[in-house]
């Protein structure tokens, strides 16, 4: 027991400390197989503890196979296969070589982001959230919960939440759907990941917007898809170019109501063209309708799903981006056949979305709290967007072209030719970080060579009165 010291103030029980010491001596070879241990009384005296502690430690090591009792031979160390000396820990590059090619490709993506920045995109302002109401609903849901809410929920989600989500979408998006078409998912990113695994085989071609939502591309890459960038103009994705580049693509992922990052809406002609292609080819369309609940004008751009007559559109949305980012509850809307197959497959992967908040969220929707919250926040976010546009036009009129957008929590300011001649948007982004106001560069939203330079500016968490001084700090850096 040389070197053994019992720490009576430690969280680990004394008998486990004794067992850990003996186990380590056996594994490192200090106590060879066949070595006879001291008697329990002698060992206890040496350690200054009760014999019961030593006996409990030996019982544990007997059970684990480290010790054995030999008739008339006392307690001896068992013959065990000791682990070989560990190889030196590989560095990160070596560890990367042990990953799948798809995972390495995912990690190799050049992407810079800062969720703590007041200009981060897609982040709502939780300071305005009605936490008292939300906490009350959570307490009510779990004060005397239904048994079905405490065991595994259905893969497609809590039925009352599916029903409330269908009603909510009819109210805020004019999307008429039935509860059996709705699946509750781990936010929209989780829905996209599951859809990719359901629909794609490695090597399948997928249309993605160029520039586009880089986080969506990560799920597609992880599924082994071959990404086909399709350019975006003032009318949205150029469908004819997608058909030219990959006419038999398995899937198209689009943001038609509020394109990310440019903010344009897909025109009706393009929408019909995209739906006709998908119906003709038997391909699928994933419509990511992020932040479309947050409108800054009275007009509402209808969802692509509302025009779908062939059942080829899978509509994704999330409550996280309008309520609490950590909520991680979203939904998909698809044909009943697709949704049923989605649920059966999901039951074999991750069973269901975390259920703790689902009953409370169903009540939050049913009682109209989210609708009232959205009505209030639309005005708040509209004022913040106006403040950002005014500040940019005042501070950098010759460097940036900026216009308000109809929805969402971000806008994109494009470089003027004069600004583009001076620096890249990645250089401008780096300078904004030096000013303590990180702004995302537009070019990192491209798969290929960018044909535009600009800055993607979020304002969800930016107080209107902060826009001018914060952007003034950025402007000073860009003029250096």
C-alpha cells in the first residue's frame, strides 16, 4: 500500500479509493499475477481505516476479476491481460484521417461565425420573450403529466402539438394542412438531416442556391450528396440553369419566400417552373421557410408548398428562430404518405423529438401567445431593420448598396464597385471583428467563386439605438 493516502474529504468513498489504488498497481505491473496481499486486518492497520473498508474494496476487485482467493493461499492477484502502453495521442490532423471522407469534408468547410455578435443572423431577441407565461405552461404540463408524455412519444410528435402547428401555419402563413401531414422535429436543421438520410444515397445530385444557406449544405454533405450550385438572381433560384446543370437531380433545397442570404422572393413563374420540374422528374423540393413569420410589411409571400399539387414539396419550419434558439423544436409538412414513412424510419434512428416542452408548446400555440408575441415583435424588428438601413446609408453610402427586406432578421449589403476594388468582403469581415462587431461575409455563402461581395447583417438582437454607434465603429475600420 506504499503511496496510498485516504482522503476523507473526497467525494469518492474510502473503499473505492482503496480499490482504485490496488487496481492501478495491478494494471501497471507493480503487483504481478500471483502476488499475495496483506491480510485485511494488516492492510486496515497500515491505512488507518476500519477492516470493513478493506473488505469492501477487495469484494469490488473480486467482482471485477482483479483478485482471487486461493485455498490456504490467501488473497492473490489474478492473472489478467494488462493493456499495452498507449500510443502517443494523435494530433488533430492525424485524428482527421480516421474519420469518414464525408465527415472530413464537413469539417473542412471554411466558415467563420460569431453567435455572440449583435449582428449574428437569424437570432431572435429573447429579452422580449414572455417567460412568465412560458414557465407557467411548463409547470402546468408537468405538475400532473399524462402518462403518454412521460414515456416515449410518437416519432411524429405530440399529437396536440401537431394539431396546434397545423392551425398556426394556417394563421401565419396561409398554409392549409392537416395534422397528419405535420411531423415535429428537432428544429429545421434536424428535419433536414433526417430528410437527407431518408431521400438521398451517396452521390445523388442536389440543387442548392448560390449563394445559399451554408448550414443546409452541411447536412447534404454528411449524407454524401453531390451539391450542384444554382445561381440566384432578383427572382430567386434560376431553375432553367439548374435543369441545364443537373436535370435529374434527386432534390432541390430552396428558401423561396426569403432567400438566404440575399433576401429576394422567388417569383411565381420560377415557382411553377420548379414544381413542374420536380413533378416531371419525380424529384423532391425542400422548402426552408425560415423567419417568414416575421414580416415587416402587411403583404405575405405565399409558401411554395401552398402551390404544390403533386406532393413533391417538403416544407420545413422552426419555433426556435421566433421563440428561443435553445428550444430546438421545429416541424415539417409533407404529403401524408411521406410523413408516415418519415415517422417509421425515424423510429429506428432517434425515436422522437425531446418531449419535455412539447405539451407546453402546444398550449402556447393553442392559447394564441405566439401569435400575440409575433405581432409585437414584427414592429420591434421592423424598427431595428430601419435603423440599420439608415445607419449604413449615412455612414457608408459609397461603399455599400443596401435595401430593406420584407421579412426575417437579416439583410445583405452589397459592395459597390468602388468598395470591391479596395478589399474583399472577408477582409471587411475581419476588420469588423477587430472593431468588436463581427459581421458575416457574403462570399462564404458560396460553393464556387463568388460573383458578389457584401456583408450579411443580422439585427434580431440589435437595439435600434445601437445601430449607429456600432456600425460607425465598423465604418471607421473599413475606411482605414
